[in-house]
């Protein structure tokens, strides 16, 4: 019997047991209801497998595809989530404070089977169905006597050994998906589907909302030259990224694509462009399984519509159930073995090309006491794991041999302004980079003479910050700031540097900002010698909740972070367009960071690539590529990097002044009351003036 036949036998066997569960009764009816719900979901998965095997995607009408898609995702949608076992609060109320979160974890893991069913990954289906059957058996054997029900500890042990036993399977699968072009599920979808018929969206197995449907329809109606402009900007930015860093793209064979479904028409053109560069696409799915480090957001690969951000927020720390030293070591060993297996493919990988989306409804997370939360020790282990995993990845995929690009577009959920905003975004993404390069060089020439910069807010903004700058030894050949035009980081519009940590002090404050999809109100961060000393926001009622929110999502669970980047955004065109359309709060950081001075906490922009010499268009070498923390990379590499980088922008209307201060104490005004006042930068204020005439 071959491996496929054995898996099919295991599948049929476990499914026959699961089919019996809805008809069985437990002495504890609360538990019985939970297991029947899970079993019915798994039978829906089996029905989906049969539907796909029989060619249902090609034959079924649109209404049937919609019905099936909604059935798979219905219970985690906001209108049903409060009565779903996927909600740890509901599960705890129904099943007990100890057992509820454990069984909510199990049900959430079973939901990852939707993706595996659509990709035909039988082994992934089998191992999770067998896990469910094992947990069910532990309760069924109690014979209905409450005193004999299994303990939470015993169920946690079953789950622990599941994630440990299959760590190697998950690592091998995930790295294969990220690096190998063979059998690329999403690439086939992009290149082989009839993109004029939005029914193709349902073939992914992802949730299909109005955003994805309307995006696909909108793109289908755009002229070919518009699609070409979108895709060409994206792929050309990627190519230029290699050119400006002096990395040989010709040695690479694959590019990692990341996108939201609905953008296939643009992605098809992009793949054709990449093929001309001798690059084939590799595209993995956004993580749904805890074995793939599922988090609060599906940040890599392709993904469908947003079902319920509270659901992902509730389960972002599910790893707390099993996260210990033994598991961390096991996962790292499995990851190394997988990289070793695919080391040739790793050497061919050129880096990611990302299409982000923005404009979705605002999200205010609710912190639930029933949801899993990492302990302090687990936090330290998570930080250590990320550092070691990053170091391991760079061993096989050196960052100095790769590049990237990122571009963003709005989704229909933006509202009535969607189509106009989409066209404005295309315009912003294709602004005259030569104009910006010239004006930004004027800024850099002045900033290179500065000892430090001082930034102060106005109105409600309480920012009062001094940023110490690198001291040039050879101003004729060296520069502090990078002149960033539209290449890897689209759109155009910033100059940035790695500040000197010592002597960087003060308060950074923004009244409202969205970072990685999460809103922060009155975010305040205090720096002392370039390191975060204190932080606060006003999202929640208690200081403890606010600090935990910041630490988990901005500090990435570190005790502190350095100020890794100081930049001045120059894209006033984007700012004025956003204000006119009323979408400032919906913009991604990719665009928002170009709309005022911004400050990144975490690693520098040159993280792990400090030794690569980088030059501005004027030929000067950018020498401010590291800081006192990243300088530890040669002796204490695990302490040199934090594996995070979060940009926080002060919008022009909250900016009172930004001055470049020379060693002699001369203050050179750069921005006053939200307008550029440095001679030679007048062009940047034109957008403000033109914006006044647009109603």
C-alpha cells in the first residue's frame, strides 16, 4: 500500500467515527453540544472535499458557490461569533473556565482544514481529524460521569503532543510553499482562471466578501493600459531595488508574491513581467494553522476577505497552550531540516513582492480574559524564537542577496470614494520621481550639515523630541539620509536615516494612528538615549491593558526597542488627496509614512544588510546604516536585532516645527506649522495650495 492509499484509509476510518458523533449523547450535554458542532463542521469539510473532487467549482452556479462559502465561515463572522465555540469567551461560559479555552483552541485549529481541503492536502486533513477523534474519545470514555471527565491538563497534553509531533511536517510544508514553484496553487489560479467571471474567487477556499467580488469586477473593467501601469510600477520597483543596492538579480530564479484575492488581473500581468526577468512566482497561503504561527493578522502570502478581526485577535496567543523550551527547540530543529532540504531553492529566492490593501472598516479589539495570553517566560521565549528563526532563515537566504517591493491599493469597503481613491492611488504611485529626487536632495544637503533635528507638535500633539544624527567624516563623499524614490517602497516621498541612539531623547505623540490594522489613541512613547523608556495610549480603561496592547503589538513583546529610523515624508500630494477624500485614517503605513515625519521603533531600514554599501543618486555613500544596537551583530548577533520595524507618522496638521540644528546651534527651519519652509522645497507646498481649490 503506497502513502496515498494509506492516508485515504486513515481518512475513511476517522471519518466513519466522526459520522457517528452527531447521533451520540453525552452525560454532560454541554460537552455533547460542542463535539456535535465540531463533528458537523468536519462533515462539512468532507462534503467540500467531495464537491471539489466531482468538479463542483466548474459546474455549480454562482449562488451555490456563495452558499458553500458562507457555510464554511458563517460561525466566525461578527454576527454569529458571540455564539461560536471559536470565541473563547463563549466557550468558557458554556464549557467552563478551564476547559472552554482549550476546546476553543481545538475548534479554531480544525477551521484550518478549509484551506487544506481546497488544496487537496489529505495528510493535513487526516492528522487534525484524528486529533479531534482522540480528544472526543477522552470524553466519551468517561461514560457521562462528570467526576470522570478528563482534566484540562490531560487535554492540553494531547494538544501539546500534536503540535510537537507534527512540527516537522508543518515546517517542511510551509518552507516548500514559500520557496518552491512546483504545484503552486495560487499561481495556477492567477494564470489559468477566467478572470472575467468572478466565480473563480471561490476556488481559493478563502472567505469571499463584497470587497473581493467588487475588486475583481472593478479591475475587470479597467483598460489594459491601467492594469499595465499598476503592475509595471510594482515589478519595476522590485527590479530597481536590486539595481540600487548592486545585487545581481540575474542569479535568482523565484520571487515571493503576496496579495489579497481579487487582484488577479494585476497579478497576472506582474507574473508575466517577472517571467521576463527570469523569475517564477512562489505564493503561499496566509497562515491559518497554529502550526504555521497563526497570529493576529495574516501577514504573508495570499489571503481572502476579512472574516472577523476579533477572532484572529482572540487567538493570536493560542501558542501559549504549548509554548515552552522543548517545543521551541523542536520547531527550530524542524525548520533547519526543512531549509536544508530546500537549500537550493532558498538560494534561488529573490525576496518578496507585496501588494497590500487598505480601506477596511476600523477595528477596535476587545481584550478577553478567556483568550490565551503568553506568560512573561513565554514572551521571552517568543522573542528568542523569532530572533533565532530569523537568523536561521538568513543563513539560507542572506538578506544582502535579496530585495523586496511593497505597493498598496484600496478596497471597496472604503465607501463611495473607492473608485476615485483607487485612481488617486494609481496617480500617487506613479508620481514624477525625478522631481521628488531633486527636492529631497535639497532637504538632504541641509540635513547633512545638522548635528541633530528637533521635532515639536502643535495643537493636541505633544511631541517634543530631539533626534541625534550621524556625524559625517567626509561630506564630499558621504551622506546621512537616503533619497528614497519609488523603488522598493512605493510610492515616492521620503528621506530617512538611522539615528544615533545616544542623545536621542524626548516624547513622540500622535493623537490617533493605525499600525498594522490596529488603532492607537493618544499614543505616547518616551525615548531616553534612543531606547523606549515608557509608553501609553488611551484605548482601554486601565493602564495595564493599554501597556500590554502596545507591548504586544508595537514592541513585539520586547521590554524596549530602539528608534531605528527617523524620516521626513514629502508626499504632500498623497496627504492632500487623503484629506480631501476623508480617508486619512484608512491609509496604510506605506503611504501614511510619506505624509509627515515618521519614526520607526525596532530595527533600522538596513537591518542585516549594514555591510552593503548604498549610494544616493548623487553618488554619495549613505553611511548612517547602523546604530549602537545593530553594531553588536558581529559579537552578539541575538542581541543586535529585534526582528520588527514599526513606523509612526506625525501628520502635517499635527506638526508645529521641524528644525535641523547645526553643531554651532544654528536652527535651520525645515517645516513650520505643517508646511515646508526650507528654500528649494516650495514645490512640496503646491499640493496644499491646489487642494484649497478642490471641493
